[in-house]
C-alpha cells in the first residue's frame, strides 16, 4: 500500500472527526477558496474543480453565504480590500518526515510566524523553499469506497483509457491517480460505471513514503493537527506513513 493511500485513509477519518466537531464548514470553505484560486475563476461552470467542491459543500448543507465568502477569498477579495496571496511552506516533522503546506494569507509575516512557531513547539523544523517540495508530485486522485473486486476491475480498465497511471486498493476501497489534467476524465469514467466516487481532487502525492515508529508518528500527527488549526492554512501534505497501531493510539 502506498504512503499516499495510507495518508488518504487518515484524511478521510480526520474529515469524519471534523464533521463531528462542527469544523466541516471551515474545511469546505478552505477547499472552495483553493479551488477558486487554482482555477482563477469563481464560476463553477468555468472551474471544474470548484464545481466538485461546491457540490460537496451543498451536500453538507453549507450556507450559500459561506460559499460566496470563500470564493471571494480565493479571488483575492477580502474585507476592507484585503488581497490574499498563496504561499507554500516546507518543513520536517519530529521524525524527519516531509511536510508541505499551502496557505492563503493577507499577511505573510503573520502566517510565517505562526507556522514557524507551530513547527518549533511540536519538535519539527520549518525548512527553506524547495527543501521537501521535490518529494511530491501533483496528481488527480479519485477515491471510491466499498467496491467489489469485479467493480474495481471494471473501473481500472476504464480508467486506464481515461489517463490513470496508478491504482491502490485496500479493504474494498479503490484509489485512482493520474495527471492533474485527467481529473474530469477519470471522474466521468467512474460515474459511467454507475458508481459515485467518495472524493475527487487534485492533490500532492509523495514519491517516497517514510515509515515512522509509533512515538514519532503520534508526534507528527499532532503537529499536522496543530498546523491545520491555523486560519491561513489550506492544505497539508506529508510523506509520513503510519502503522495501524500508531493511528489507533492517536484515536484514528
């Protein structure tokens, strides 16, 4: 199982916990903002990635005004005329795993100070630009839950023609990845099999997962949780790979 597959499993579990904690709207707002920024458009008809996130936000009963506010932030329109810029931060967790962050901020000095402090307090280190970015590759990733072996085989065959270049499967869950430009084609081919994907995103996939022992894994997960609590952070990626024991010990 790839490190990305393990990290995706954790992300799904964390999302479920976020929902229970009432933080799901915050998470979705960030996704709307990033999608708007990436597609340089707040029109879902012109921005496929934004359309996907908006569908997910509406399914979660997120208020329309929250969505509109997140779109404006992605377009760089803020209260008082604030202009937001996208910044990438790179660093290492307590066990040496690579961590990359995407932020949208109207005050880069404030955000940099918060990120540096969070890394330091958790035993990590904030690195220079490019220090870990080379360990990740941008990919379109489609996740499908609870499929049979026959369904998975049919999806994989169709996905190859749609541009898929890798598959991972675990306990009935299938993950398909390809070039970022193949996201729509991959999503369409899955839906044509009569199956609704649980997730469809463009994300950063680690090229070399790093296994951590239980102690370091827990420290790294705690650091990532703290980073994700920062208001300006949109996405967090890592090449850390955790054992089931570590995840259970952390409550995932």
